[in-house]
């Protein structure tokens, strides 16, 4: 039985883009980027556990690319540029 494929960098990039899409949609609707941990956002590309995504992204922020940090900062996430 083959092992399931791990998403790798391409999968990570796609997951980040889905999170950015969900956060952009949420911010446009709610006028803020403070998202409850349990919030789930429905996007045209599917369901995103947005609160969990933000928490996980913040925990792993040292692994973000400069472009990813810029995207988060542009949306108003202040911890994206902090080290």
C-alpha cells in the first residue's frame, strides 16, 4: 500500500493562497482581520478553517517567504513582519 503524498512546498503554497483568499474575503466583509480561532470561511475554492490557518501561520511565521509576509502585512496582519 503506497504512503499518502505529503503536500510539500507546492501544496504549502496553495494552502497559503487559499488562506489569503479566505482572509481577504473575511476582511472585506467584516472590516477587520481579527478572526475567532473557530471561524470557518467558505470561499469559491472551498472551505478554509480560517482561525486555525491564521494561528498556524503565525506559529510558523519564520518559514514564510518575503512575498507571503508582504501579503499578510498588506491585509493588516501586524505580526507578519515581526521576528
